[in-house]
C-alpha cells in the first residue's frame, strides 16, 4: 500500500471539498455589497451600545495585557469580543494555526453541517446584527436561511472569519504558547513565552489568561493503548489528525467508534475513494437520541454552575454516559456508498500487523465477533481530561483542585480528573491560600463540563460561557483596582451647573418640560 502520512501542522492535504463548490454557487451576486451594508450595521450597533469610558487604571508605560486568550476558534473569539463589550481593551488572542483557520472547521471537522440548531444564541453576545443568521442572509438571502435546517460547516467557518474581521478582535496567528510562568508575587502578572512565525520567541505579561483550546484543551485525544503500541504510526490516525484522505483511495479503512466523528470520517474516506470503510461500535445499537437538545435552555446554558455540587455531579455522571449520535445526514452519507458497513455490538480486543495473502502487511483486528482485516485504522475515540497533558499548565497542575479533591463520589470516577472551577471558569486552589493567582487563570475548554455542564465552549452553551467569563473578569478587575478607582472618584469633578440664578431663555436654548 502507499504510505499514509500525517503532518501535525498542516491542514488536511485533501482534494477540494465538493461542498465548497456548492457553497460558492449559492452566493448571491451582490453578496459583497450586502455584507458591506451588514458590516456597517454591526459597527453602528456596537458603537451605539458600547460603554464610552476607558475605565481600567494603567501604570505609565505599561504594556501588560488585561487578558491573553489562548485559542482563536469560536470560544476564543467570542470571549475576546465579550471582554471588549466590557471595555476591557488590552486583549490579545494567540492561535497556533494560520489565518485561514478558525478552530476545527476546515481541519478535522468533516461533517457537512453543524449539529446545533441554527437559531441558538451564540458568540454575537448582545449584538443581534452579528448573529450568523444575519451573515447567512446577507450572503445567500432570507429565503435560503428559512430553508436551511442546519448551518453548513464551511459557511460557519466563513462566518467566523468574517466575525473575527468585523469585531476587530486582535489575533496573532502561527503563535504557540510554550510556557506560562506563575507570578513572582501573588497579585503580579503571568509571564508567557511564545513561539511565533518563523520560530521567533517572545515573552509577554498578562494579568489574566483564558485557555480556549476546545475539545483537546482539557488534556488530549484518547487513543486505546492496543492501537498506539501495536500498529505503525502511519497505519492509524485519531480523527483529529490532519489526514491525507486522498492517500486512502483503494484502501480498506476500519473506524473504531460509532459516534458523530466515526461516521463523518468513514464518509470522508469513502468520498475520497476508499474501497471500504467499516464502522465498529461496541454498543448494541448506534446512539439515536441527542441529549444536548434537552440542555439548550437558559437554566442549563447560563445557570448550571449555580446548582450544588451533588446535583452537578449526578447530572454529569448521567449525561456523560449518553454519547452524542451522528446526524441523520451523516448516516445517510455513509450508506450511499457500497463499501460502507456498520458492525454493532462489536468491540475491539486487539490489533496487529500480519502478512497479507496478497503480499505485504495488513492490519488484523480481533473483535468480539471475530477477526477483520484493514489497511488503515481511524480512531474515533474522543478525548480525555488530564490537565497533566497540557504543556501550558505544567507549572500549575499540582496546584489546581480537581473534582476528586472536592467531592468524594468523584475520587474513583474518570470525571473526577476534571478541574473544579469557579463561577467564571477560573481554576481553584487544591490547598486554599497556596496559589491565589489561579483565580486569574480560566479554563474554557472541554474539561469544564463537570463544573459548567453545557455552559462552555460548545455552541450549545457558548453564549452563557462567554458571559460568565466576561462578568467574572470584570468583577476581578474592579476589585483589584478599587482603591485607585475610589481615589479617582474622590478627586473627580464634572461641572454641570455653571451659574445659580434666573436665566433668560432668549440667551439660548435650555430644556423645558415636555408637553407630551
């Protein structure tokens, strides 16, 4: 077989997505002019409803950031915009991807549409003209929005790029955080080491940091040990990997996992000419019910954190065992290919390289229902929460409280490794009083689910998440600067009454009581 390689930096080196051609053909001929009109409306709405005053005290000559946001996807951009709405202006987003990428949407997201309802509140925050609906209507027309059930993935990616531009959120691309150092004093800033374009290394300081690193941000991908230790790396991939699907043409693909990403990746392999793509599911049936749809109401999206720990834990344990199913479209997409097959009730026990009857090597997969053979394995096995896997948290991981430190039922449960967060997604101290700076380090990634439920980086609750972070950070900045703010008030004068006595209205206009 032809070697299949994965470049950990580059985006998927695949042939043009047919959906992109359809996307281009649907655009209105005057979409550019319509977007320009919408951009002006957004800027007007933002200006009309913005706070006018620059309120945060600054030390003379200081270049210290108010907030550094790590991750330039929907969560990072939404967070930065929500902070801007509070006039927290020294905010920088850094992202290790190139400018054309906005999160996962043109990388390892391989579905045709989003799964979240199109009408949901999101990163537009408090500016309705910034909602994806308004962008979609500008590009494709009002009738197109009414007709579409779910927002196409590539359209969402284009919307995010437009959102980034129209909001003016500052993003530094091709920049990776290599280390975050704890403050030298309890109330001092974090020192952050960056590796930027062309390998340039720089250091900056930031009062607060928001880690908005998506599904892998709580730890990393989950890959069964029997795969990673038994198969050559060029023979297996996690579904987050940048995969050259064109190299799968004519090959047999085995997909471990029947959730959403399993079906999406099987379909993508078949779309690119794989001769076979079989999905293996340990469960007796493919999940059909999507629990997220129940969670999409204000009590869950904005107030889940306010429940007591036992209620949050019980709900998390119950809902954590309910996988997110593939969309109906993803299932149909797979079954349109004759080379697709679904194996339910078929768990994997081992995988190994063996000699093929036709010569060369192939993968032998021993399952609960016998042996299967393949050329390549795609692991749709999800993600794990383990803060020790996050390089940016290396200096802090021993100080961070986990659910297993705070709630006894969590001690022997996998979810017990989740961080025990405060109301604004901030880390809390394992030993109170020993690491006060953790209150200024926020975890807006998948590890937040135990504390926050659906209120997080996912679209189903992102509105509530960015609101909580912005509110908590604004409160923290106010408390830290209250002494200076109070002194400023004590010396403040704003003269509104220039004279005391009768005034001749003929000398000029003055307000009178309205007749209405």
